[in-house]
C-alpha cells in the first residue's frame, strides 16, 4: 500500500489523551511526517502540534489524514464523516487504525472513488499472501518477542531501527500492527491474516535484501499467551530472525486478559523463542532484553535490569530510560 | 451450522478416483449417511454406491448434496450448476469442501434463497469467534498432532472416536478441516480462521462437556512445519488436550511442500507438542503413536512400529492395519 506522508493527525472528539494513543505513537516516532492535528469540538487530546483545518492541511501539502484515535466500539463515528469527506474532496487520502472500516462507510467510499483517493484500513489486510516457503533468504532480520502482549515490542523495535540508522547501518522497521503500520507507512496486521498465511505474510513483509541490511520486525503476542501464540509462532517462522530481543514488563501480575495465567520465567521464554525460531533459522539467538520499567522508580528499575542481566547473561535495558545502544552493540 | 444428512455424494465429472478423495473419506466413515452417488457423463470415480438422479435422491430422503470432489483450481465447475440448482429446487441443501464458494455462484445463491435452502462452504468459516480465554473447562479432550501435514491425523482421530464408542465411552470427533467437517456434519476449518482467533475457534469447537466425555480433536499441520505451525500452536492451546496422539508417516523424505526441511525426530516432536499443550493444560501427555505404514510391506511395518514403540515407550499402531485399541487402552 505505502501510505503517503506528510500526515494530518485526526484526533476527532477523543474523550481523553489515552484515546489518542495511536496518534501519539505516530507523532513521537515520525515527527517529521506530522504537519498538524485536527480536532473536533470537545476533543480532550492533543499532540502539541498546530491545529489545522482540512483546507489548511491540504494547502500545507498533507497527503494523508491519519485517524489515530480509539473510539467506542472501534468504529468510524458519524460525527467524523462530513469532515473526512471534505479531506477526500481536497485530495487527501485517509488511513485508519480502527477495527471498523473506512471502506464500509458509504459516503467515504463514494467520495474516495469520486476523487480518486485511497482509504487505508490498516487493521485489515487487503492483499493476499502465499503460503510460507521457508526458504533461506539474504539480509538480516531482528525480531522482538515478549513475555506477554503490550510489553513494548513496537517501541523497542523502533528504538533499534533508530539506533542502527544513527550508526549508519542499513535498517528498516517492519510493522505488524496498526500503530506500527501508520508509523512505517506500510506493513501487515499479522493478527488479521488468515491462519494458513501468517508466516507467508511475514515472509512477504521481510523479503530478501542486501546481505548487510537489517529488517527490524515488530513482534506480536507471546508464545506464552493462550490466545495469541499462533500469531507469535508464525512470526518467528516467517521472519527467520538472526537476532531476537526479548521484551518484558516486570510489574505485570498476569498475562494480559488472562487472569489465570502468570508470566513465564524469562529464561524459559528466551529458550522457547529460540527453539521455535531455529526451525527456519538455526543461527537465531537472543541478543538482549528490553524491559519496560515505567512502573518502577529509577532505583528499582536499575536493580531490576541488573538482576535480569545477571540471570540471563544478556544486556538488559529500558529503551526509554537507557536507549538500546547496548543491544545493538551485542549484534557485533 | 450442522449439515443435515442423509447425503447424496456428488462426484461430478471427476477425472479419476483420487479427485473424489473427500467423498471417499465421507463414505468410508459415515456409510450410514451416504444414500447414493451422483455422477455426470465422463466421471471416472465411484464410491460403489447406487447412482441416483437428483429426483431419486430427494425421494430417498437425502437432505444434502455433498460436493466431495477436487476440481481444477478448486472452483465450482459451470458444468455442475444446472444440476446443483435442480437439487436446491428439490429441497436439498448443498455442502462443498472446495476453495471456491458455492455462495459466490449467483445462480446457486439465488436458487438457495428462493427455496429457503442452505449452502455450506465448509472451508470458509462464516461465524465469528471470540478470542480464547484459556479457562479450564470440564470434559476431556484428545488431540492428534503430527510430524508433518497429511500423515493421517484425521484418520487416527476418527478411528479413536469409533473405538471409544465401541467401548461405550461418550466421545465426539471434532473436525478442523473440510473433509472432517463433511464427516462430522459440523466443525471449523481452523486454517481459514483469522489468526487472532485460532485458539478461540478451537475453544468454541470443543466446549465444556460432561466430565467423562471425550472430544477427539482433528489436528492440523505440525509444530515443525514452517508454513503452518501457527495453526498447530493455536490448536494445542485452544483444545487444552488431556491426551495427545502423535501421528507420523515413516517414509516421508521432507516436510510436505518444503524440500529444504526434514522431518523432526519423533521424541523431539513429542516433547515440543507436550510443552506447548501444557501451557493451557499442565496434565497434557502423549499416550500413543499412530503411524501410517501404507508405503511399507507387512514385515517392514511391524519392524517400524516396534522400533518407535521401543524408542518412545508408547504404544505405536497403524490405525488401518491394527486399529487403535492399544491407544485407547493407554488412556486408562
């Protein structure tokens, strides 16, 4: 697909800052793409960008309006339709990370067709994929894996891409979820792919490349998550990762959404991910641990990282507090 | 859905016996449901059933015409449409295991609606599923797993169901692929489910039951298949199996469709499947091995089974040659 930037970030009538989490992720990681924000009356969120009308955004060269806001039921609000039609009439595309599809709103579909514009429903893959062939391909790949869902895999992946590029390495973040896709401008929501094609979709997302190039692949779920481990397995096989980064949130009491399930020990989680990865890349190894210590104070965070580092014998960093330089060092 | 029987088995213009493999599976395992067969001119396959016209089938009480024949490209042949419309007009439903959908053929869709009849495209789940909750539920479940695809998991599952019923045990085969669904009259093609819902679909398929009841769940793929292991993982987690039966084909040179991948050692395959299964059912254990020895002569088969039995310390049988009594014995 390749969503064109610059973006106008659409916050609609977001009831609070948390509802604009997706937009915040895009603005944090691609500030140079985000020209401004659009807010309806009553919007309680802000990205700290200039407020623009649709006309101002079009004049400023915005190519896509990004709906980066959660909504009740995940659908396109009726209150948004008029203004989104105006965006299409002004020649901008629309991209949305909601469950409900832009393409299912008749007025948006009609306006997009009339204006020759595109609607990107990034949670819903529109292309077909081949079954994975498992063939070894050139280029290197790093995959983030986790003890649980929502432990910072996307953040760690983006931090690794940024650190690699800072060092002059050739690297591309490869997005597998809706926020990541809006940040990358392309990608596949792997959890929305038909089950037979999970690893095939990941092979497509991370194709053969120059021998020195790194694809930094956003992980999803966890091998230890009873709902989503199938997705995580397909990702491990399709990515054929050379390097794994294990992501963790140390204060999590149970697996997300599953009160009966505790988190796996880190060493077991590391071993199982390596075992699964080694089916398609026998050289796969874990190179570091990315820990989200945001719920800990500085001293507790330091202790937590030191303990993990000591027990696993791998660099353990909080990408937000410390950056990921030590993880990228470990690739050498 | 629940496909109603008796069935009329539709063989169309099958070019050879192999093209009618799905129909053969249904006729072998549910002979009491199969009233007759329907063949067009030039059909080179037969199930050994009475040939019937659509009118004769309807008069004989057939409720569903089962399209159990492979076709070039997996689509509904135009040559079939007239006669399938006649079946709908006579009050019968149609069920198909092809990739192409009955519901995408306008004349079939129109005739089904006009007659209030149903079209079952068993490869394409039409219901939605919840995300798996991983909660322990009553009832016992046995799952067949494999070193590879197409090693006899469906056959072994059906043989176990039959043996359990023969002993007066309460047991139901739970189908996860198209042939299995036509045999069971219900089920889910798990490889066609959206990735996020694989294990949720299996929880739906194998719900809470009487404590002494066995669901015998048809496995799919293999943890060691680089294309399909995500599906196998979701099946292991969703089924929460108490018992695993490991299925194998000893003459297979490489993983199906993947010339670069050899088959896993049986003991490793057993251990990995148990490890994955134990996430949602810590009591999961392998109780036996079902070996498809059809490519071996009787003496070689005997030696092969003895070697496997010896090395794994589990009963190893060929369900076709020996039956599965020793596997069901191992449950006690």
